[in-house]
C-alpha cells in the first residue's frame, strides 16, 4: 500500500465518527490516531474561562430522526450524522410541518446535498436534509426526536510532542471537530498524523515538533490560554486543513508576513514544481486566527488546497471520502517534509575569509567559468552568494531568496564551504 493509500484509508476509518467541539466522538477519533502516534489526551473542564471565552458543556448524541405519520424515518441521523445540527438540545415531541419547518435546513442551490450546520453557543436544535427531500414533505404531523445530552464535562484535545535536539518548537495544528467531512477536517488530521510518523524517522531533528489535534477556535484558545509562557518557544508552525481535494496547493502567510515559516513554505512550494498559490494573512479562516492574534503574533501559517468556503462541496455531504484522493494527500505530506527540511536546514554562517574572496580553485571548488557544465556553474554561483552574504546576519534561506536560487542549491554550496572550513 502506498503512503497516499494508507492516508486515505485512515480518512475512511474516521469518516463515520460523529465529532463536534466536545464529546465522545473527539475521543474516539483521537484513539484511532493513537494507533499511529502516541497522542496524549487532555481535558479542559466545562466552565473554564479561557480569555474571553468559556469552555461549553459537553455534547453527545445517541440518535435522532424525523418520522412521518406512517412511522417511517424520513430524516435519520444513523444514515448521516450531518442530518442533525451539531449541539442540538434534546427534543422529543409531535409537531406539524409548519412548526417543524423553522428547524429544517437545506441547500436549494445544491438540492441533492445535506448541509453541515452548528449551534455551538446557543441552545437550539435543528435538522439538515436534502432540499429535494424537503420540498416533498407533505402537510401532517411528524414525530421529532433528538436523543442528545448537554452536560458538564470537558473539552478534549490531543497532543503529541516529538522531542528534538533543542527546546525550540514547531507547532502543527489541525481541527478535529467536524463530523463526516473528509476534506474540511479529516485531511488535515491525517496529514498531521502521517507527518508525525515521517518525522519520527529522522534522528537528527533540530527542533521539537508539537502536534495539536483540537476542536476549532475554542480548542486553540483553550490551549493558548493554558500555555501562555510556553508559546515563547514556538519558532514557526502550520495549521493543516483542506489538503485532500484536487485544487492547487496554497500557503496562507502568518500575520507577520515575513517569518521564517512564511519563507520556508514559499520556497518549498516553488521548489516542488507543483502549481500553487501564496495567500496573504487574513483574520478569518481556521486556528491560525488565534495563533496569529495580536497578543501572540506567532509565526504560524496555514497549508491547504482550495481555500475554505470557495469550493462547492464545502460544509456539505459532497465533501465525502471520494472528494479527497490519495495523490493529493501524499503530495501534501511531501510538501510538509520539504518545508521542514528547509526550516531545519536554515543556518546562519560567518565567512572566515571576509576580506575579498578566498581562493576556491586551490581547494578544488572552482573551475574556469565557461568550461564547466551548467549544473556545476550554478553551484559555483551559489558558493559566491553564500560567501558574500555569510556575514553572521543572513541565513541560508534569506540568501536563497536574495539570489533567486533554490534553497537546496544554496544548502549544497554551504555544505561544501563548511567542509573546507571557509564558513563556520
């Protein structure tokens, strides 16, 4: 099985689970992830104040349906967990269609799709259904049941820390609060899981990698509120979301706009050869909003394919297992590995021969221009750039940006110069 197929299989396993911002669905999902990486579960109690927010009651649901006068389930939670508005309060009553209609949600523009709706912070209830089914409902009396429970409990999130040579950290975050949505939820979770597995194989990690699997918004707020001093260790980070569709890869910059993570991600996209886009920071989207809030202003960007809300399948039942592909998932993993290889390899050196160029020829590092293949000539030019800008202030990534050369070539040139103790 290829890596992409293995990633897609995990999407398939997680897809049926009913997730929300709290509850047993989150815990069940994290238990699946724990079969791949040693993720640790943390609980934040209902009522905990986290900055301007309060951790809500825990929500769990066993069943929900609407029955017609013949006793048939015309809307059935057990067939699709998208049928119930997330965080719906318990309901058990008979009502007319006119009484029921304000609680029904559909998509007239996509009549064959079930929408995804939530009611996290207001006590209400509702059902989502295909518009083509909604318009067929006859007048009559309906039995309405939502067997849910809102009670004091906790918010659950998962955390895995992969220790490096230093305490400086890279933060990888993905939201874990949506039910059966394969791209806008599971693709990021699965990519983060497999990225952790891949990074485990590198015994020479400079940075410590912290993976967070958290409910959107309230999860990152809760983590930040309880780790205010810890965030000083974060050198960069990525929010992973919507990486499984067939659209172009996109990187959304951090609020800083010019952080090392922004530069590394941009360079990795350019070197990948894949069609891509780079987006400026905006204060809407996913948990990068919280990490990049002005009080923290962390160098955390976001990696996605088609930006959220701009594809027709977004927050509908069409965002299913078939909407994400093994190829897209595997490309996302390869890009993340490239990003962190650049980040790990970005070093500041100092030229040990700063007064004019050192004689490279006597060290076997330089041949007469015009008498060498183009690849070697490019390496020679890269060495000259590294020599000139290795002044103790410019990193290799900044040299790559200024020279217009690929980071991998600048890194190769630097390695040669280090071997000969020309830069240190």
